[in-house]
C-alpha cells in the first residue's frame, strides 16, 4: 500500500508480534486490576459522600475533586518519582495500577452517587417499614436498583480505564503503547506499528461494549428480578 511517496510494509512487524501481544496482555491486566479495585472503592466512597458526617463527606468530596481534575499522567509522575524520593518505593507497574485506581475510583464515586440519588426515597421508607436492617436494605433493596441505574456508565468507565492505561508507558510500564514506541524506534515503521496498536484498542473497546450490552440485558435483569 502506498501513502503518497511512503510505501507501507507490515511484514517487518512479524518478528515483533509476540512483543505486541505481551504488551496487549499487560494492558488488559493492569486495567482489570484497576477496575477490580476502583469499583468497590468507588461504591464505598459514594456512600461516604452521602454520609451524615460532614467530615467524611468533605474528605470524600475533596478526593473526588482532586483526582477528577488532575490528569492521569501527573498522578503517575507523582507516584513514580515523588513517592520513592520520600521513602515509598514503587515499581512502574505498581505506580501504574495505583494511579489508574485512584483516578477511576473518583469517577466511580460520582457515578454511584448519581445512581443513589436517582433511587426514590420511598424505597428506603418501605424497607424501614419492613424492619429491614441497614445492611439488608442496601444489599436487597438499594444495590440491585443502583446496578441497573449505573451499569451503562460503569461500562464507559471500563473503556476509559483501558484507554487510560496507555499513560503508564511514560513511567516504563511495558504495556502496548510502550512496546509500540520501542518497536517503532527499532524498525522506523511508526505508521504500521501504531496502526496495529490502534486496531487493538478499537477491537478491545468494541468487545467491551458488546460484552457490557449482553451483561446489561441478562445479568443486571436477573439481579433486579431476584
């Protein structure tokens, strides 16, 4: 294929495909870890944002505002360079997962807080009338409805974390973008190698959207109807 005077040649990438595959797997791995940490933390944080304790509400609100208004790249730099300089050593991989988790948690808190606000107050009153404990009220009445409300937004957050994981390349995490840059500097075929990386991200996001739609139609419906 010719682009102007540039002749593309994807065959030069064949020896490097295993490296790209390893980078793609690491991208998915750090994304999954960050999501597994940020989803429950975000749910807990959303409850703190509605706490009657003003201090807890204030601290959680401050956390949300800080991490929603700082680019992930800045968070990663702080974790990877500033913390070790102050006696808290972190590897690039650890800093990457922690940075993505801190950022994602702030967004999940707001997603869940909005979902909790959408649940009618009558639901709480009905549970109280049935003498349900606070824990049972949340697990049996509130949580199923919350999942139904926030499920689409959580799917968007999954996508944002996967795409945001590319930022971890700046601190030496050998995920897909890092490997792409390294291979490009060796073969000098940046168009080809970045096009392959772009295709991976596109396919990955489309698969996430497909899986999330299927879960939204089946899993969440089962939880709500249970």
